[in-house]
C-alpha cells in the first residue's frame, strides 16, 4: 500500500493552492497534516481522492496514476471521512453505515447479506452497536464521527482520509476518536488526517506533514520535526514546547503565558 | 433486522389498502356496481361465467371505470415517486415534480393545442411534448450555469417555468372566451374525467420506462442525498446517476400531467407521508411512496366524481386536502426511536 505524490501543483484560476508537493507514504502509518486555514490541506485531499483532476504532477496510489483510475476503483482503495455533518434526510445509523458498502454492489442492486454483516461488524468494532436504530441527526457529534468512521470501514479500502476528524468534538470524544484511529493503523490501515491540534498529533501520529501556503515546509517523524520553530512558522505564534511523560507527549505553551513576547 | 421486517410489513399493508381502494373505487359511481357483480364481470373475462348482471354494467366497467381507476392510480403513483426522487437528487425535502418545469411546460402545450382546436388526443400529445421540451431547455441552460449544478438546475427551472406560465397566460388572453378559455381553465385545474383506454395505453409506456430505473436505482438515491463529493468517494458516479434519475422522473411526470392536467401537492405531500411510515431509506421509501400515491389519488378521485353531480377538478381537491395535511406532517412531533 503506497501513496506517492510528486511535483503536485494545483491552482484555482490564478490562485496557486498547491505548489510542488512531494511526499511518499509506504505501508500502514498515521500521517497528520498540520497547517493554518487555507494552507491547501483540503485541496490536497481532494486531489488524492480523485475529486479534482486539473492538477499538474503525479499522484500514484499503489503505483497507479490517480487520473487513470475510475471513481469506483479509487473508492475501493481510499475511503473518505468528512467532517460530521447533517444530511438533508435523517437516516438511521445503520443505514448510514450500510451506505459505505455501495462500492461493492452493482448499480441496480441493493446491499445484501454480506453487506449487512459487514455493517454490523463495523458498528461492533467501534463500540456503537447500541446506536444502530437511532437517527443519525439525533446522536452526538462524537458518535456521528464514529458512524462515519464505521461507514469508511465497510468500504473495505485500506487507506482512510479524514478531514479534521476531531473538529467540534469535546475533549473526551477527541481522545476516543483518535484512539480508535490509532488502533486501526495497528490493524493495517493507512490513515491521513488533517488537524489543528499539534499536541495530539505528536502523540497519536507516526508522521507529521506541515503545510503552509500550498507548500510542504516539514515532513517527518514527530519527535524530529515538532519544534518551536515549526509552530512559529506555521501559525505565527511563539511557543515553548514542554516534553512530558518521557517525551511521549509534547505541549506547546504560548510564550505570552510565560510572560515573554509572542 | 427488526426494522427492515417492520418496513416490509408496512409496505405489504399499503398494498392491501391499495387493493381495497381499487375495489371501493370500482363500486362507486353513477352506476353503482356491487362487489359480486364486479368480480363476476372481471372473472368472466378469464372463466366462462353465465352473466347475472346488466350488459350495460360491463360497458361502464371496462370503458369508463377501469381506465379511470387505472389512470388515477398510475398518476398518483408517478407524481409521488417523481417527487421522492427529485427530493433525493436535489438534496432538498421541498422538491416536487414540477421543480424542473414539467408542469408549466405541459400546461403551455395543452393550452396551445386547445387554442388551435386540437383533438383530445392532440392536447395530450402536445402537453407531453412541451413538458419534455421544457425540462430539456432547463437542463441545457443549467449546463451553462456557473458553480453549483444543483442550484443551477433549480434556478433555471424556476425561470423557464415562469416563461412558459407567461405563455399560457397569453394564450388564455387570446383564446375564444366561449369555448377555448373554459377548456384551458378546466385542464389547468386537473381532471381525469376524460380518461379513455387509449390514454391509459399512451401514458403507460413512458411511465413504465421511467418507474423501472427509479425502482432499481433507489439505493443509490440514498447516496446522492449526501452530496457530490461524498458520493464519489463512496464509488458512485453522482453526475451520471443523477441524470438517469432526472430523465426517468421527468418521463413519468410529463406522462402524468399530460393526461391529468395540473394536480399539485401529491408529489410533495405523499413522499413525506411515506417518510413518516417507513423512514428515509429509499429502499423502502420508493415502494411506500408508489403505493401511497396511488391510494391517495384513487380516493381523491372518488370524491371528485361522486361528491356532487358535476365533477370537482382534482387539482382543487388535492390542494384542499394536501396543504392542511402537510402542515400536520411538519408540525407533528418527531418520534424518537
């Protein structure tokens, strides 16, 4: 399993959103993409997912150029987990998860026994089988995120792309969702997420990619690249990084809290 | 498991209600037919049964009542199904079959044919043709529109509709007020009073061509309601599927309005009623909508032809029943399961 992005550039009209992006992901790992709003994270995801085609450069999934893959073929390789949202109609949690199996069945048919079993297994795997018959609009934000994660699992793609999975979640749900994602990586999934929380990124992910103004400014293992300089470069805030629990967790403390200049 | 069994059972019950409604509809009318005579006449077509009924009844049954009942059921089924399908592809619970101008186009076509003293058959044909033409124009304009394709379709639908409505108004202005104008006005109010065998056969072909793909694609309608990006990442070519659903829905809407005139509310209210019965999953929603629509229009048509000596146009009745019913549906508290 690999994603290989080389010389990727993309622009909306005259606005360059992605500028010569290069990176490679090999095997199962948890990649977090950090960057301020408008850095190009979502555009990068949309290119990889085959939603945007007008890019320059190459995106290879398992060695095959993304542009040469059909929508259905990409969906079998990559599942996408959007930020939790409300669809116009309130489906049951089970139906919502079952929708993830659509790629496995032919256009004119409906999910069968195998798909139903898959959906049940995914609900159980994520510990949300008790929500089965609840309305998707009536559950909490954290639960909705887990439902979308279950929907991605039944798609049976081994690469998961998550758009700010912990945005708008309370602290407990953030940890719950990230822990679930981390255990999926251990089971063999490759996960790419965008996030605005550097501290959690340090603990949970295997690799960090830092983006600004459509460029990759840092890429590597968290212990090497999660530095005070990086935070300053990304967000324009001076921080002091404090290492905790034998460097298992790092916390960025804005310098003005310490009585220093930002 | 339990939920899907429950929904299948509810759809089964709707089927039984439909059969009962059909039997009731056969019995009602200026020449009452009792159940024994009804089954006698129907079965005599298959088995040799000695007639114990008036020969007149047989003519009434086959030439007047049967086409009318058939058409009422079909039109109700098609308008409701088109409404449910449009609500899905436009991700909008307020979408109705006339959203792309099929009704305004049909109205213009019918008025145009009446103005030119067209026969009953010509009126139907012209309504059908202009109805399809309107949607094609709307689609072509929306392809030129910038940005969101769904919004482009809805907006050009509104614009082209209002153009054709203006055309209809102009025809009413210049039409002969003694015979053409009342004919146009009556057509616009919607009625099945002219239902004939030939009309049923004419409408049946596009209706079947449209209903079959809608039934087959009903699972994909669920995915389309999530929007383009999500559909694609789930392996569904949303553009292609949406186009097929729009073509199918337009066919059944155009076929319906061309034989029945303007019957409002059915396509909006019935899908919502069906959502209350079986939920939002299109797997159950489409069959439930088809059956409920047929039942509803059959019953309303019975009122239309039996309440007074002169028929009440269907469009008036569906609005009188539909609007308050819709208010009830949207204000009723959501059951939290």
